[in-house]
C-alpha cells in the first residue's frame, strides 16, 4: 500500500467534526475578531469585543433611537448600556446565542448598519467567561446570563428604567491569556464614534465624549493647527468629507463606512483620492500630476452604504462596489459628490483656492528638482538590491499570502557588531536586519531630496519599499534596535525624525517600534536574570543573594547571539512609537532636533544626573542586597 493509499484509508467519517456555534468561535477566534493580543495594541481582540457591542448600540442611534451610550470598564469587566428600542424580549436569547439571527438581515429595520450580520454579539458571548445581556422595553426587563457562550440563567422583572440594551462581559483569559485594557485606545475608538455622529454622547467611566462638527473636529483635533488652510468641510446625504493640506510629504486619510473605521481603506478611500485629483485638475484647468495634488493631504471621509461588503469580519477594508439597488457604485457616488461640492467650495473661497494652488506648484517644483536624483538613486538601489550588504532580508514579507506575514519585521541596527548578533539569532523566515554605518543625518528641516542623496536613507527606503506609498510596505514592524546609551538614544531620535519628516504613515499605521534590550545581567551559579531597568536590577540583586555577578551591557554587540534569541523571540519587548492628537510634533522636533538653542541647553543642564549620584544609588542597592541576605560584612558586588 502506498503512503497516499494509507493516508486515504485512515481518513474516515470519524475525522469529520461538526462544532456548534460557540465551540467554533472559541477554537477559531481569529475568524471573528482578528488577532487576540494582550491589550497592548489598539487592534487587539479585547477592543474588538467592545467595538462589536458598541456597533449594535450605534445602529440604534443611527436609526434615530437613543442619544446616549454609556460604557464602563473596571479592570476586566466591561459594561455597555444604550437607550435605544431594546431587543424584542422574546428574541433576546436567539440574538445573543444563535447564528444567522438578528434584525440586520431586515433592511427595513436597519438600512445602513454597522453590525451587519449579527455575528459580532455572538462572538463576544462565546469569547467571554461571563456574559450578561439585558433588554428593557416598556417597563419590562429580561436578563440572560451566559458562561463561555453557554446559558446559565435568566429572569424577567418589571422596571422603571428607560428602554434600551445593557451588555456586561468579561473576556475569557482561557482564550486571551492575561490582558489589560489601555484606556487611551478605548478613548480613541469612542472619539471616532462621536466624530461620525455629531450630537451623540458617549460616557466612558462617567466622562462624556461628544462632537459638534463631526469630521471637522476629527481633522482639527488630529492635526492640531498644523495645516495650510482651514479644513474644507462638505456634507451630503450618506457622505461627509473634511480635507486640508499640511507641511509634510505623505497622504493621510481617516476613512469610515457606516460608522466603522476602515483602517485599511477600500473602495471609498480610493474613490476619494481619485475624485480630488479629477476635481482639482478641472477647477484649475491644468493637468497637474496626481502626486503633486495629494502630497501632504490630510482628509477624512465617511459614507453610508446599504449592505456593504467588507473583506473580513473585523471590517477594516471596504470591498463594496454597489452603493444601492439602483446600481450607483461607491466610486461614482464619491466622485460625483466631490466634483460638485469641492468645485463649488473652491469657487466660493478664492483664498483657499490660491493657497492650494501654491502648494501644488511647490510640490511640482520640488518633484522636478529631484527627478534626476531620484532616477540615479533608484538605479543604485536596484543594483544593490540583490547584494545589499546593509540588508539581511527574511523570507516572508507583509502582504505575502502566508500565515506569518503579520510577523514580518526589520531591525534597524547600528554597526556591524550589533547587526551581527541579531543576524545570527534572528528568525530568518520573518526577521530582517538593516545595518547603519553609524549616526544617520539629522533630517529636520531638510527636503525629501536628501532621501535620494543620502545612500543609507535611499537604501532604507528601498528596503521598506515605501517610496510611492505605504501599500507595499514589506514589513509589519520596523524596529529601531540601538544601544541603550546616549549615542543609541541619539540614533533613535534621528531615525524617528527621519520617519516623521518623510514617512509619518509608518508611525500613524503603528509600524514603528523601539527594541528594548536588557541593561544588566545578574546571575549566580543557579540562576540568571536579565534586567531592563535599574529597579529590576536592584530586585534581582536582592533575590539572588550576596555577591551575584553583575554585567552591564554597554552595547548590543556585547550580547551573545545565544542570549539575543531570548530578546527577539516570543518574549521580545517592543515599545511602539505612537502619534496622538495631543502631540505637538512640530514643536517637539524644533526643540530636540532643531538648532542648539539656549532653551535646550538650559533643559539639559537642569536635568543632568552627575556621576556621584549614580555611584551613590549603586552603593545603596548593594547595601540593600547584603542587608536582605543578612551578610552586611560581605564584599560588595562587582562594580559597574
């Protein structure tokens, strides 16, 4: 019997399994909520659970019922209460626990909803250790309790409370592992909901969030005051647009469909980009290059679509082509709206039109000025791409049809010794290494011309594949891996400045990270501890007893490849570089990376920590260790 025949004979009816709804969700949670995570990233599953419940409450508001939603998060317990119509009491159990059940299938009840298919609330139920749902309608309230999707109790009571639905759940640690909610991520989510629904009040742990001007508020708060002209705000039936231009180079978009933040864009965002170019060309009667028109554009677009088709359950990218049963496409709908309303706005606001024209002309002038340099730089990058000594590439990249594509990462290191250690200990399938010669150029205040003139920046841009846009970014994580000393910190700042100046979407998209590596190794004959902070070092000294061997890692090159595996594997500590609406980017760059002002000199002098202070701290730590061990007369630990 051949191996194939034997395999076939071993495959029988007993190998076919039929899972009920909750078992399938718990075994394959990624199909319903994306990745799991521990709460350290805004797209982790615990936040998707909150979003799924909120989407149902938002649908009620969009249908004209309930002007307020309350959400409370206390440690791992989440409670969401809306004041809509309330789920019909007789169908409450089916809505919470039976697939293919929900009002979203009835287009008369929910024409343009967010929670499209009723799957989300069932996923929350199945993935929660406790899940309680209460519907209140006309003085009567029905409550049903579940555990991991299994019904464990119910009761019906008379009540004086207002109509609406209340959901309380605890995400199951058996599925998610240890996790913690980051309130900042939740606040960002809630702000987006209010921007898209002017007048809606969402109270988060008692704090109200509300927007008066919709997407105009989103743009103003996200960008601050860093734009060339007052944002253009256009509203129509089923569409709202806000746009302006900034001082950078990249395009920045916030796109939404039926209140859902489509972080990966889709049909509507592509149509908007096309529509802006068409409208501007026709208004100025000049065939401007599309890149010159869209350079530094900052825009938000929200549309409402009947029966939209998203590319996944997490609804981050719109795939719909049809706008409505009459056959109007999303593309044509957006283009027709912009051609009329943006054109009218520019005619009525000549000052804005003049500023926009000047911006386009400056972008065109700069593009032409560097076109020759670009061509040579591209040719150079192409020649070295096959034997680029600076890049040690990996096999799997972001965008590949591979289950590990999301794990793809590139470490940007300083010098050969550091890159050598990482290269020898990395996962060659998903981890690439790019080596810098030393400190890169400070790009603050420079034009994009420097990206092509500077060999290292040109090769880095080519390695990341981000010259045109972010769509072809080759790595999900761009990790700055430098020594934890003054020079290493300086290189971090220089690289962050580079990305902020020319490729801010790397940061906005959550792709830029700082690798945290241990500062100390503390060990005795039985145990080794790696310490990332001074506090951890002191704790290790106290716990390992008197006279442990203490090593201070002065650079990444001092860490052996065998040790490095621990720091870039499953337990890798990464700190995400993030931009928030409150970050005064221009001011921070000017202060830290601009000319050496007296203000910065005074700041450095006022915050210096002299060597004597550090020595005193070290001696105190050693005394503490000996006191804990009861051996105050022992010799001190190895000096650092």
